[in-house]
C-alpha cells in the first residue's frame, strides 16, 4: 500500500532524514520505534506532505504522492493523528467528530466511532478541552477515522497517557486491526507497540537501523540497549 524510498528531509538547513525507506502492506500495522528526536515524526510528516522530502519518493497505492499538497494526500486516503492531538477544545466531542465527516457514503460514522470508543458516547456533549488525556487521544483517532482513511498514521499515541488510558487505546486499535485497517504508528513505548503491530522499523539519527518482526527485536537485548533505551 505504501512505499517510502530513500527520502531525505530537511528542516531549513538541518538534515533530519538520511535515506529512509520502508514498506507497508495492506492490512498490517507497522511501528516506527526510536528515541525522541530520532526522526519518527518527521517520517510521518514527510509521508503526508507537511514536510516535503528534498529527495526520494513516497508512493501510495501505486501513485507517486511526493510533494503533493497535504489536503490532496488526505483525500487519497491517508489520515494522520498528530502527536499534539489538535482537537477543538471549545467544541463538543460530537462536534469534533462531525467536522471532518465525509458524507453519506462514508465508511465511518459517529455511531461507529462510539462503538470503537464507548467512552466518547458518554462524553458526546462534553467539550473536547475538558476531556482527560486518554479521552482526547481517542477523540483524535476517531476524528481522523471520520475522514475514512485507507492508511492511518499515529504519532506517539501513548505519550503521556496513564496505564488505564493506554489499555483502552490498545483495545480500540486492536478492533481497528481486526477490521483490516492499515496503520503506521511512531512510538517510543515498545510494550505498547508490541501489542498492536507485527513489524518494526527502528530509526536512529534519521536512518533505519533495524527492519523486521517486533518480536525478534524485543528478544534482541543488544539492539534494544543500543537504539531504544533512554
């Protein structure tokens, strides 16, 4: 579904990604692991066009999307749940979900989101800014799903959440996985990533240092110590 080939991305004159390549197949969940500042978020932003790669290529469902406008990439079916969540704090949960709704032919409806995250139905008339961190993260995921993505990108979804909130988020993501949604998540939390993904790419200083099964990575103490420990 997605192929990223040798992308180099800069922030002004600062070279951040050095030839990142990865492949995501339809129906699988892939995680990008690495320490803070390794280049995981920049990889996601390069895919959706927020940061345009200086060189290399991003192909989605056979179409070259490198350098396309972000809204056009979103229309093709890539949805990003940003690290900052960026929900609308002065709108209710229901209003947040309605904002990106695609219409009658949409795959996802508000009822579908409520089934995925029941707590959002309980909070449907509550302002987004009054939700807990975990509830805001669920709302951010639900709002992105309302755009009907074929590929879901999640940037540090477990960051700053309580163990209970992380558990609820995992349950929702596992439901999505059972429904066949394709996803990439950028994470530092290896245990969280292990529960929802099959394959992993470890990124360090803007380069891929490991590609393979997440179980093989977890069993390799040397790799974990070298690239994942704080």
